[in-house]
C-alpha cells in the first residue's frame, strides 16, 4: 500500500492506494481494459488534456451577456462510482457499439467479478471495500470514465437545461464544462 498526498486539499490528506500487481485478478483486469477499449471506444468529448488546452478552448468561446460556465469536481471519483449503474452503462455501451451478445456477456461478467475483488491486506488485516471501484486497480480508470462520460451526456445536460437562464446554444458548445 502506498499513499498519495492530496496537495490541493486542506491539511494535505493522504489517499491510500493499493497495488493490484499481485492480486489474483490483475491479468484479467488488464485484459478487460484492452477488450473495453477495442469494442467500446469512448469519445472523450469534454475532456481536457491540461490547463493550456482548457485556456485555449475557453478563449475560443464568444462571451455572451448571461453566459454561465460550469466546472464539476468529483470527490473521491473511483470510490464513489455506483457499480450497479456502471454495469448498466457498460451494457448500453456494448449495445451502442454493436458488440456481439456473447462478448457483451463476458465483458459484464468479468467486470462484475473484478468489481467484487475490492479487498486488500494491510499489515495482518484484510479489508473489503464495499462500494465503488478500487484505487490502484487497473479496472478503475476506464470504467469510471464510462460512468463520467455517461453523466456528461445524460444527467448534466438535463440539470443545466432545467437551470434558469441556460440557453440551448450553451449546451451545444463543446467546451461548456470541464
């Protein structure tokens, strides 16, 4: 286990990260990521690579009088991903990408198996993470990106549409949030 210091937080708390290299599902997890990347590519429409790209994108947007920009920060991303919803999102993504039924079932089954392997040992005690995705697991980053992109394309636009004075033009601008 190692700790990542969260320098951007007050009092610089430490987030524990467990290495999956020796976990029974490590090779299966690496294979799943390759299969997901191959069969269900993500568009990464709203992602920015760095601050320079973000600033360049923001400068390209013409500013209107009542325009609002929204920035979202997800707290404890991996551990807050609802795994039940994630399975539905992965299934939908397989359907949208015309993944054959057998491959889809295997993707879902392997994902569920790996999600349930959220256990780790620290000193002489074994712990089980009951919710979310494991920090340090190779299966956490891509599935969390599936969940976040689903939010970006479904829930967040609906929230913004229902917010006062948000125009449809703002919702169609690709850089309306980061």
